[in-house]
C-alpha cells in the first residue's frame, strides 16, 4: 500500500516536471525533481533532469558537481554532452575536448559543441572540417547558424593565420554573415571592400531588429556596437585616427555588456594615444583588465594588450613595471621580438645603450631566425651613438639583406658620410655579383650597375667605372648618355679606345633640331622680339634727320638747405669734425651736479631745479660760441652733442656709490 502511494506521488511529480519543462519554468521543475530524488536517489532520469534544470538556470558548477558525484550512475555515455557543455561554459576547454572525444557515440549535439571547442582552442583547420561535416550531414533549422560559424572560422584564419580564405559560396543574407565576410577582407588588407561589407551589415541589422516591436533603439545600438567597432578599426588602419577615436568613444559611452569588445576598443585607443594623453590611456587600461576578458579574446589579441601595457609603463616612467611585464611576455613567447625590443628601449631611456646592444646581441645569437630585425635595431642604436662604421659592420653581417637595394643604398650613404669610398664600392660590387649569379639582367641588376657607375664617376674613379659602363652599353647600344660616359672614362685610360668608341656617336646632323626661329621669337612668352625691317628703316631715317638738332641739357636741381640756415652768417668750417676735435672745444666742466636726483627731503621734487638754472635759459650765451656767430644764437646751440650727452638719472660712478654706502652704513631700514 505504501509502495503504491509512493509510485502515485512520483507520477504526479513527473507530470509536474514535464509541464514546467514545456513552459520553461526550470526553477519549479528543479524542485519537483529534487522531491523525486528523495523518493529514489539513484534514479538516472531524475538525475539527468536535475542536471538539465541546473544548466538552464545557469548553475554550471552545481550541475558538474552532480555529474561528478554520481559517476557510477551518470556514465560518460549517458551524459557526455551535458558534462562537456558545463566544462565549456566554465572555460575548462581542454577538459571539454577530452569529454567529447571519450564519448562512444558522436551525436549532432556533440559535434556542434566539438566545433565550438576547437574554435576556442584556435584549431581553425580542424574546426573548419567539423562544421563542413555538420552542414553536409544534417538538415534542420540550425543550418543558418552553422553557416555563420563556418564563416567566422574562415575570418579567423584570414585574420590571425594570414591564410587566403576560400570562397564558401555562402549567401550573405544576414548581418552576421556580412560581418564575418568583412573581417576576412580586413585580414587580406582589402579595407575599402571591408568597409562596404560592414555598412551592408549595419543596414541588415537595423532591418532585422526593427521588425521586432519589443526591441528599442538602445538595443539596436548595442547590437551594432561590434560592427561600429570594426569600422573604427578600419579607419585607424587607414590613418583616419580622429574619426576612429570619435567612434571608439561613442561605443564606450553606450556601455556594452561585451567585455571583450570593450577591451579591444580600449587597447586601440591606447595605440592611438601612444606617448601622448597618458592619463586617458591609464583609464582605458582598466577596461582591458575586466573579469572574463581572457576568455573572450584570442591569444594574439591578449598578447597585443599586454605589449601595450608594457609600453605604457615605459612611457609613464614605470621602469620596474615595464621590466616585469616584458619579462613575463618573454617567458610566455621566448621567440617573440617585442618583449626584447621593449626591454632594450627601456634601457636606452635609462642611458644604458651598451647594455641594450648586448641584450639584443644575446637574443640574436639564441634566435637566428629573428636575427635580421634585431640587428637592424642594433645598427640604429649605433647610429644614434654616432658609431656609423660599427653600424655598417652590423648591417653587412645580415646576409639575407646584403643584396637588397634598400640595404645597398643605406650602406653606400653611410660609407660616403664617413668618406670611405672603397667600402661603398665594395658594397656595390657584392650586390652586383649576387644579382649576376641569381637574377642576371633583371631591372634591379641593371639599376645597381648604373648607380655603381655613377657613384664611381662622381668620386673620380673613372677607370673602375669602365666595366660597369661597358655592361650597360651592351644591354642598350642606343643609349647615347652611357656611351658618352664610357668615352669620357676611356679618354683617361686608353685614348685610342675612346676614339674608336666615338665613331658610334650619332652625327651632329642627326642631333640638330629643326626649329623655326621666327615662329619661336614671335611666340607668347618670348622675352625679346626682333623688330621688323620696315620699322628699323624708319627709325634710322629719324635718327639721320635729327643729327643736326642740339641736345637739350638737363637742369640741375638745387640742393636742400638746413631749416635754420642763415645766408648772412658764414658756416662753421669745422662743422664736419667731431666736437672733441674742433679748435674751440674746451671740454666739459666737472663737479657741477645738474640734477640732484633722489636728494633732499622726502616728498621734494626736482622740477624747479631746471627753472632756477640760469645756464638753461634761452637768453644766456653759449659757453663756447662758434667763430663768426653773433650775439643772437638759437636755443639749440646750448644742447650738448649726442655723443657727450648723459641720460637723465644716470647712475653715479663707483667712487660716489661707495661714499654713499659709507655714509649710511649703520642707518637705513
């Protein structure tokens, strides 16, 4: 009777679980399942239902705990998908992969999850194969989502692995497919095409979301945030940093819930700021440290963020923090260049150039594959120190770049600066020999020969330039300029050879230009136009008729006289001499203080002193009258000439100043 009652209660509970599951009320269903498990604690179906209810409610840890607690009942074959899904959502990706691979039967659900796991592990080739198999062997309502995931894998390959994406033949009818296609184009460097795809994705997104009446404008903008972020990234790559920065800040103001998107945008703003606007960059760094960012971004994205953190620490003079971050990055990626370059840059900021060069040399020895870029940096440091010759030695040690035109140009320029012409010619010779062996008669080969010949001729090495010029002339016998250079060079070494070669020069008749001189002179812009014969004859007749005429003399203008000139008074014959050299100069009288500046009682003024001075009146005669002058003299005759005039309020001599100090040594304030 008790067993029958228990079975009836269980049946009622199962009905409740079924009804709640259909209504999506998994919290209530979980309560009923727990009651069933109280009746039968090892019921496999009840345990499975409990795990599903916990997953639907987002309690992944508790669901995984239930699975691990009842391993005898809930074997991997029974509940493989639920266990792998919980591990995937808890970011235990490696464990999820093992769970999927250990399942005896690979269902469509497990294959879907397998593709997601491979994408998170960045195993894009395997992921692409998994999705292709799913699309080929399944037909249900999730086909559009699988195609979207497939296009996302292709975009990731193009962006992170620089693989040329294949045409999947997908019809870009949704904004997700358009967005993924744009990302693939960005990976190929086709920025303009990618921008058009993103604009199309924005239109499709607005159309699809506006059809739902429950979706607000804010929801649409939040959904468009990732598309706008990619648009801003394209603007940044195109050099439109102001537009990109404005769009980035608009997205941040929306406060999107995607921490990965916020971290990428903050990192891109930091790269725009560089060593400027450091305070803003410090605020943006906080967005890159948000919880869960490491699970949303790829390894290369996370690595780029860490690099920028180290650089920001260097720009803000946080040397210890910079060294700590760069050392951590180097331990994670020992073969990567950037951590070592950041450490070297920090040492250079601390004026430890020799230590920086040593650090780079050690890295180049340990990683020969990256030695070329490291040695270029070492050469740059040597040039900054003024050691141009040592920089040339470092550059010439990079064997894979020795023959490159850019390297040849740099070395020749540096050797010319050091006036080491022999070494510069040696650089040319080695590069020409390499092209002679591997790419003979190529445009670069001939260009190097011509530059070498011109360089030798410029520095007076005509004998050495002969072989280069002969090679060029053989390649193009119609090149008159090269032939002329060759004849000029041979004229110093072998005049007979020069005469023989001169026969190949074109005749002067072939070089003459048939030009209509009259038409050229009468053309617009001619500075001189030849006069016609009729005009010339008329001019000559006029000249002959006018030979008997007397030439008119030009009147001389009278010179200007001074304003105070008096014709009755004879001018001073010594007026051109300086005042000191004139015969009537008696010198200045010493001892008279004309202006008692700063003397007298407090509040007194010196304005009346000039009025009481009789020597300053207009009627008083000058102390040294000019010879021949009358008694009436203008007031200006009293003024001392400029070279003897002392400015008003001039400082006293040193002796007088010392006397004043002695008088008031003890007093004063």
